C-alpha cells in the first residue's frame, strides 16, 4: 500500500506501457470500442491509473483519479469532432525513465509518459498523430475555400440584373448544386475514419 502511495506521489505510476495487440482484449478500453461499427484499436498505452486507446475513429481515455483508486471516467474524443494538433515527442535524457508524447484533441491537452525503452513504438504513434493533424488542417482549408467560393457565386447572382423570374430559377439551381457539391466536399475532406493512416505508420 505504501509503495503504491509513494509511486503516486513521485509520479512513477503515470509512466505508461504500450500494450501489445494480443492483449487489447484484457484492457478496460476494449470494452468501449464500437466493434459493431468496425472500430479497431491501433495503439494502446496503459498506466496504473489510465488507459489511452487510439482507434481508427477516436481516442478513448479511461481516466483514473489516481493509481490506488478503482474509480474510472470514460472519455471519448472522435477525430471528426476533436481535431488533432500540436503533436510533440519528447525523448529521454540520460537519467529519465520515460519519454513523452504531447498533443491536443480539440481543446483537450494530452501529455502521456511512456517507458523510454518503448521509444521506437511510440515514434509510430507520433507519426500517425502528426499525419492526422496535417490532414485535418489541409482538409479544413479545402472546405473553407469551397464554402467561400459558393458564397461568392451567390453574391454575384444576387447582384446581377437578371429578370426576377429567371433569377429565382437560377438561384434555386445554384442552391441545389451547392448543396450537392458541399455534401461531396464534406464526404471527401471531412474524414471520420483514419484507419489507413494508422495502418501505414503503426508497426506493432
């Protein structure tokens, strides 16, 4: 008991271990993966208090209050709602026991310590999150440009001198086209599933 309390006080209990795929089903996070919707775990880090599960659809955080408490809070961060950004990997110094990966999921800051002998595996997660961050940013630019282009077309039409009846027909056609076009843009650039990215970079 005293050893556990001491580890908690020193922060040692927060050093995570990367879990092998064969052991995913032994974790709490696996119970909350939406297997029914083809959700798949690609990376999982477990500390004494927490679990950080990275799937193709979301980050699942099983949040423990501390290492000696059995209380857990489940938090889910779908990539489509919580954009990944500010991804950093901090390597270990000579006396450090851990390496650290840092990133934002929406407005939530993550700082996850991992055993330094697992740095090579953690690099795979770093590459994956960095690429997801880049794609999210690039795709948001495309969506914004598409929306601005449609707005400009509507403004030009509204300021034209076309006959009222013809203007109404043209406006309706443009609205129908715009809806179809923006739906297509969102399907292409508003990515929900990042399985391909994880498949490319994760080598565990």
